[in-house]
């Protein structure tokens, strides 16, 4: 079963464009599966929020348990936002990939931002870590995504971002990802110059999925935005109840769980 799911995930990366939404708990994962999405991915910020924490304040053991719960709850592929790999060494990053593979994950992403130093890693260091992750991912048929975090941390150097993504591709990443890019021309350069599957993070004022599909983007993810939209709806509803004593927020509520998403 796991191998079939992983094969399906690899196939999604070969042609066309697919949306990869990011659930933050079992209920949201089941709802998204029932809505018909072909695959899901975890969100580090959404999962951290569900634990009442800021992003990058979750342990590896907590992530592994979270992923195990999600893969047990859905029948479609699940990719994992593994942040910077939860380890100081390439071997440690590979161990993280192995642990996630054992939960049944179909994909893993590794980024080049080090939260301990609050800096982007030197490209040679980041590439070595990607290579170790890729070797372990290949043993399990997992899609490895190499992430360049420049544009989330104020480094708007597209040439450096593309050079990094090419290095991660050459180290074995099957998909590359530079979250924070919103200019269609910049994204098109990434697609053309890397020559592999490209993931793009959806933004409120960014390109639409059809526009991204037109330039060859393979997959589009939501990151933590679905979680934050849900929490925003909670705050809006709670304020109505608190301030006016009415409950019109129920107009937007699910009246029943979706068919296969009982919870």
C-alpha cells in the first residue's frame, strides 16, 4: 500500500500541475482528502500553531508522531515539511528522512535555513545535507524537495536562489522550492533554469494556479495559510459571540463532517 501511494506521488511530479494543500491536524487532512486533492503536505507553522507554539519550535519526535498520525488517517500521499532536517550533520538529516519514511511519508522537504544561527546555510553545507537526504529518500522511493529560503528572509537575490536550487537538484532533489517568490517572470526563470519539478507557495496577491501551470510549475502548496485562515475564522466567530451575542458565524460552519472525514 505504501509503495503504491509513493508511486502515485512520484507520478504527480512528471506532468501537469497539481495543488498540494497543507493540513495541520488529522481533521484538516481528512477534510482535504475528501475534497479530492491528490496529495497533501504538512506545514511546520500550522503544526506548531496547533501545539500553541511559534514556527521552528517543534521537536523531531513530535514531527514524526504527527506524520504517523496523518499517514494513518488518509489514503493519499503525504509529503513532510522537515524544516532544516532537525540535525546538525548530514548523517542526522538522513536519519530524519529515514524516520519519516518509516511513518509512510511519500515526500520530504529539506530547507537551507538554520534556525539555530538564524542564517541561510552556506551553499556547500546545505548541498551536503541535501545529498545525504537524497540518498536516504531514494532507498524508499520518496520525493525529496530541496528548499532555498532566501526570499523568506529578506535576501532577494534570484541568481543565488537559482544557483542553490540547481546545486540541490544535482545533489539528488527531485523537486525544488523557493518559497516567497511571487513574480511570474522570476518563477518562470526558476522553472526553466532548474529543469526539474518546481513547487511554488501560493500567496494572496501572487499568481493563480492556472498562471503557474502555464509556465510549467509542477505543484502549488498553501503552506500555513489554510491553518491561519481557519484560526482567523475562529477569532471572527468568537468575537461575534463575545461582542454582539449572535451566532451568524454558523452560516459558514460545516453542518456535518464530509462523508469520509468523520471526526
